[in-house]
């Protein structure tokens, strides 16, 4: 619950974890943190191809989330006949999207 306390929210208004702080510079999105560290930290520095692979993976993740939302969540919410039907539709869709992400190399 530390991330919901006023002092944390003052620096990171979205109340998200992870967060990165360096002086008065704050980031709270995982991708932005990775991008910043990979550009600024000699031990974590990514070469051009590694950086592009990271971008590719993040892009694939965002596409999967969008696909899940439009193909599974929206129809399930409007077409489910019961709570059990809704849960089954969401579970089936989540398993498919998770499989898509796990197949990414």
C-alpha cells in the first residue's frame, strides 16, 4: 500500500509500481523506466538491435492487450448470458492471448 500514500502519489500521480526516482526526475511506466535505464546505465546499455527487440516485445504486448480488449472483453461484457458465461469467455480469451505472448521469442 505504500504506492497509495500521499507522499508517493505526489511524485507518481498514477500510483503505479514500479516507479523510478532520480533527484526530481520521476518515471512510473515500466517501459519508460527500461528505456531510460537502457540509455543511461553503462551496465544495462542495450545495443541497437537489443533496443529494437525490446520495442518489438512491448509493441507485441500492447497489441495483445488491445486484441484482448476488442476481441474478448467488449463482446463478453455485452453478450454474456450470465456471470458464469462472462467468466468463461474472459478466461478462454485470456488463455489464448497469454499463449500468443508466450510464443514470442
